[in-house]
RNA sequence: UCCCCGAUAGCUCAACUGGUAGAGCGAGCGGCUGUUAACCGCUAGGUUGUAGGUUCGAGUCCUACUCGGGGAGCCA
């Protein structure tokens, strides 16, 4: 095996004119009598390899011709720049070695259903789309770590098995810990607060578990969350930190994943907009907006647009259905059929939105100060903006026990949610923490939590309490937002969904 | 937990009001020197999710169940 000059596809641009050897898998192939086009993937990209019958041994030519998708092989040839090729470079093949031939690879280059793909997730990870998302996820995670490391934050690894509940008690996964019931962490926040009193600026980054009965495109039961926590910080400081942080991530993706964004069909202009300052609204302001004329007009207009869109789709579908019955080549009929499936699914989505619009309008109009913002309310606010929006100062009844009440306005807490624009919704939740011992104790009791479990947490208010706060950013939601991926389950390699684990 | 939709070849989907289950992809064989989800010809591939029911006749209608998708509530 000529291994001495092994090259990765990503490095082809530096090797034009040279002979190189690639190792990878057969992604797709097209063949004719005397020429074959093999698309090879090697983890760094795709490369079209040209096999001409005249330039290789006959036996090799025919073996390559019947080589199945996802067979592994090493392939040697000369690098050429060529516009017609994926990635702009191709290989004129002189030799190849089949490492392991494959037959009947289940995932074809045609379309597949979600269930099928999730059942084959171990193989689906090789697909272009999953590969692009995986690369971007990697950039995001790397950016997260770098942002904090370069800004003086210390990484603290918080426990996964815990006795304290950070969020809602109903969404806990219980663990039988040598006979006593503990649970999987919902947040590292309480622990990371303790570390902030030692290091000043800290963050934790790990998996989080929530047994929410939420079967939506925005929920996983196991997801990754990064949670910075800072001593001596106020709400304004947190907002600034959060907007710089999110902007840094977006800029990093833009810089490192141009081609992946392009493959995914993401308009990079939307990412370029993600720059400070983000919009800042108080909860009370949001409540006014939701119940006001602006929202009524906005939703009415949206409904009009949706109805128009529906009509256009229906016209298009009718046209295609008519065409389909005419005299056409089989492949043309197939193309139309594929297009119809696509259009019908879009139509279904539009129908759902039309159906939901009045419900959302009603929910918004009847919004009562004091309630938490519903998903639809968030969506409305988020749709009204082209940049992320901070919503701050929620009523304390709607929020967690540890959030600090606004001393100027006792009914609200010093918290914030960050809503991603264009209807994407919440990606960050954060707050200034209650730092007064007595007030915190009262809140713990109010929430019906066992004070004994929170003794250590209360101690932080006893020994040198300081104003402090932090937030949590959901990694998969951020990935979904930045890649414009509709479903969060595509944003982690092996998703854990409510009641459903595939692999 | 609630509401809506669906289940037909390995995969993605067809089958008008109940009347002999059909394409493409994939697989196999053959053809084609620049293909881009290549194309063209041939071949194989099915107890229509499961269990009942209505009917002369059920993929199609009814009931239950199982599985899947979407939405609601809740959240990162």
C-alpha cells in the first residue's frame, strides 16, 4: 500500500499536479463504458476520482465499477483543479486498493424517512448533511471553550449524579444510587456557583438530563449545556457577556464552516447579523407588546402571508398533478413526484401554522402579567426581530427559586432569556442569583424543596456572599439555530428523545 | 398527557367513488469517454403494521392495538 504520501481531501488544494494517495469510503459512483466517476469521502471532504479505462488495469477497472457504496479503499492519482468537481479538485486515478468491499449499504443517495435514518444513525452520520452539522457543532463547542478560556474563566466539572434539583422537580431522571434515590443533573448551576466563590469566573460544560414529556423539535432528554457563572456581576454585565459570547460563536462558525453552511443552504448573511448589541426588552414590555395592537397586526399580516403561500403551493401542486398525467418520460414523472412530495410536506407545515395562528393570537391577546411566556409567545417576539432578543425581569412566581428579586420592583426577578430571531426561540436562560441568606431560605421553603439538601448552597450566602449570576446555553439549540436545522435531534450524534432511544 | 395525520417491495412513494398491487431508487446483468441524486435496456423483489369485523369482493370502509410523524403544554 503506497502509504508514504497519504493525503487528506481537505489538503488537495495544496497538492495540485502531484500524485497523492487518499484513503476513504466510496460515497457515490457513476460509470460509463470507459470512464468512471467515484466520489470518495475521507472525513475531511469529498473528492471526485476519475478512473479512465485506458489508464488502469482492466481488472481494476471492472472491480471498481462494481464496487458498492461505502466500500473502503485507498486510491492513488494526480490532483487536478476542476470546476466541475465537488470541492473544485479531482483525482485522475492511476491505482487503487480496495480495503473492504461493501454490498447493500442501506442508505442510498435518494430520500429517506426520519425513522429509518434514526434507526440507521450509526451509518447516517456518514451522510453529507450530518457531516456538515457535526463539523459545525464541533466549531461551536470549540468556540464555547475558547471564549471562556480566553476570558479568564476556569472550567469546573460539576457532578452528573446530584441530590439537588435546579429546575422543575417533575423533570428529574431518578437514579438508584446504592439504594437511595438520586437523580441526573438538570443543571450544574448550583455547584458552579460554589466554584465562582473560589475562582471568580467559572463555567461548566457537560450533558444535562431532563425528563420533560416534550415531544417537540426543540427538546431532547439529554442535551449539552454550558453554564458560566461570575462573581460580582449584575444583570447588565450578564447581558453583555451573553451577547459577546453568542456573537463570538456565530463569527467562529462563519469563519470556519463556510462550505458546510453552503452545503446546508444556510444564508451566511443571517449569521453576519449576529453582533452586539442585541435587543433588550423587559417581560412587562413583552406583555404589553403581546396584548397590544402591534401583535394583532403582526399576526394578522402573518396569517395573510401564510394564506397566500398556501394558495401558491396549491396552485403549484395542481399544476404538477396535471403535468404528471401527461405524456412524459418516466424520469420526468419521477422528478415531478419527488417535487410533489416536497410541496405537500411544505403545505402541511403551512396548514399547521395557519391553524395555530389564531390560537397563538388568542394566547397572546389574553396574556396575563405573571404567567411565564409560552412557546408561542416567545415565537412571536422572536419572529418580530432580526437579531437575538433579551427578555428580562420576569415575575418571580414564574421562575426558579434561586433567582434574585429586583430590589426596586419586588414582583420581578433579575433574570433573562435570550430568544434567537426569526421564530427560533429560546437558547439561553440566565439570572442574577439570590445572594441574601434569609430570602433564599424563604424561597427554598416556598418551593417545597428539602432545606437539608440545600444547606451547602445556603452556606454560600453565609460566608462572604456577593452579587453573582450566570446563564446556561443549550448547545443543540444553538447548533439548530445556526445551521437552520429544523429538528434538534439532527444536532447531536446520538439523540435521546422522549421515550425513544434508537442507538 | 391531549389533539391531528400516517403505516403498501430493502428505501421513497403511487393505486379515481371498494373490483387482477405499480413506479423510481437500491441489488444483479448489459450499454454508453465528463458524469453531478447521471442516463438507457433487461431481471429478481409483496401474506399492503397486527388482530378482528362489514362485503360477492378490502391496500381502500369500521373497531381495537402496535409503531411512527406533526402540533399543544413545559423548557436550554
